[in-house]
C-alpha cells in the first residue's frame, strides 16, 4: 500500500475563550483582558467548503465519490457505483439541509484509478481545532492493481509474482511517482480553485510541525516529484496557495 497526504489550512480565526469568574469581576473595574483562546474556528461556510471540494477535485480529475458524511449524518452514499458523481455533492448537501448550517466535521471519501493504481482519497475537515492542528487533512492510499490476487491463482504463484514485482525497482518507483503526481496535482488544484486555501503535501506530522512553528505555506514553484525510498509510503513535499 502506498500512501501520501495533503494538509490544507482553511480561512480561520483564533476563537476567544470564555471569561472566568475572576475576569468578569476585573472586567467590571475596567481591566483589559486577554481572551485569546487555544482553538481555531473556520470562517467559511459549509456551502463554500463543499463547492471548493467539488471544484478542486474536479480540476484534479478525481470525480468518483464513495461517501460524504457531515456530523455523522450521511449526506451522500454511492450505492449504485456511479463513476462520475462528484458534481452531485452540492445538490445532496442542499437536499439534506447541511449547506447553511454550522458543522463540526465533514468526511468525504473518493475513489480514483490511474496509471495502474486504485487510490482511495480520504478527506476530513474540522470546524474547530487546537492551535496548530490541521483543519483539513487528505490521505491518499493507493493499491497497485497488478498486485491483486488473480482468479484461480494459487498462493505459491501469487507469492512468486509479488516477489518478482518487488524486485523490479524501476516498476515500484514508477508506481510511487504516479501517486506523487496525483498528490501534486490535487494539491495544486486546491490552490488554483481556492486561493485562500493553503495546501501542503507531505506527511501529516510534517504539516503539523510546520503549523505549530507558525510557518505558512507560500506560493512556490513546486519541484518535480522525487523517487521515494520507502516501499510502503510516499510523500511529496510541495506547497501552494
């Protein structure tokens, strides 16, 4: 299984905390209070978020939705296995009445196939997070189609085929680079369709470290994807806004 990740910093503000009893009293006497809290809250609506997801993934060529859940409520579930149903999300959200409401968490799962990979794209958005935590995280998990068990294939034949596949370094690198390319394309599409969304590709831990250090993603000329040494994970370090 190959993996990559994108984190997206969405428009937000630092949420004020509630006054303590002592601060209420001090406030009555004109004391200046610092009510800055330790959480961030999004300043964009559910409608804007869903529209941005649709436009961004459509631009990246990822259009097959598996499910869309908001606050544990199923908004859309692809029970008919429709391949190109991303454009239905806004209508589904409007029908379920979630576009104009405040939410806590959105969870979108998409499926995508290209270059011999079957990729699941898992998107989670939180309306309120601790300072420095990611507001929107995207994890791409790819399975190499060629590594699936073939009908009638014995365990010994499968093992021999897998061993030969893993010994072919050029082929394994090609698969990793294919996922890197999809990750890069998805990250850039987010920045093009929604300039206020600051996307960064890499591992989630790297992105969190950058945010906690108050680093901001800036527009850059992204480097070409580089070969990844790990046989199980892949990361592409690029930024875009």
